[in-house]
C-alpha cells in the first residue's frame, strides 16, 4: 500500500455505516470519493469532512445505474492520474420486501439484486483494472450476517448477500496475484438511519438488548467503519477472501439468548 494519501471510493457514503467509513478515511488524510443517492446528505457529509480538514469529492446518484457507476469511477481515476487505492462497496438494503417469499414479486427480486449484488459487480469491474495495473488495491464489500443464517421474510435479500460473500472469496483468489485484496464485513443490528434502534426495539424494554446481543448493545456506525478501515489498511496486508462479522457476537450465539433473569443462556427464550 502506498505511503502517500490514498484515493478511496465509498458508495452509499453519506449516512450510517457509509458516512462513518467516509469520515474515518478522510480523517486519516485520504481523498474520499463519496457516492450517495441522497445528494443533500452527501454534500452535508462532504462539508463536515472538509470542515475537519479532510478532502472529499461527491458523486450523487443511484449506484445501481450504469451512468453513476461510470461517473464515480471516472471521478476517482481523474483525482490522482488514474490511481485508485480503496473501493468500499457499501450500498445495500433489505427493501423492497414482502414478508413471505410467496407474496414477493419478480420486480422486488430485481431491485434487491441491483441494491445488494449487481452494483458490487459493476463498481468493482469499473475500478479493478486500475488496481491490477498499479499492482495494489483493497476492496471491502458490505454484506450482512443474514448471508450466513436464515432470515424469514427476507430470503431473496439473504441470497444476494450470500452472493456478495461468494464473490468476495472468489475474486480474492483471482486478484491476489496482482496485489489486490478483497474482503467483506457482515454487520448486524446497526443503529443507523436505515435501521434505527428505536425501530428495532419497537417500544420494547431496552434491557432486552442484553439478551439479544452477547456484547449487550447495538452497533454504532463507527464500529463498522473501524472494521472496514482495518481490512483496507496495511495492517491487513495478508488477509484476503474473508468476511468479518461485525455483530457484537450474534452470529456466534446462533440462536442462544441471555436469560431475562441474567442467569445463564437459553435457546428457548420465554420472553420476546
């Protein structure tokens, strides 16, 4: 990885996990090329980054559209004479959704494909040649723990994220000889504007979080940004092809919950 400031592309880089990632890279002196469908939020994040002394370029638009992919890639390549060091494919969403697969529609499947997998292909395809040509690069994809476990009501979302994990693994093998590393994170229970804690609790006792999450809290965007930062950094220079769960231990628990009375664990919880 070069000693000079890096050029880092972050899709969905305005709010939540993406916003935290953008700020984390910019704070380290990297130039952040920030794409987001919410142009206002993207510009606000850019202003925050610049006010803190960082550098940021905004490319607004829906990253599932080919023209936006092309604009984002070209902006990054133009920023440093064709060099790009990091790509964070952060965009993803479980919506649109029907609560059972039998009630879902092909239009919903197509949109979920675009939001969760297809743009990972197109954005990576746009920037990988530059990384190969320069002999280094780091790609970090944002998947979900639901790629590793069943999630009723969101089977299609889960399947496409499993595709992100498989793509990460396979591309890492293919690109490793060129000095390009490919990894992913798998978040769970992120308290963000997309999945706010209040909506996850839905009026339930916040003390229940200690039963649901081994580490006893929901994730903060900075928790996920720290993992992305690590995987893109030289500290992870011999790590490629892996998906790192950033979930407070929920995937490891695999259906075990802390008892409401605090005395041990159960896989048959008696309270919601």
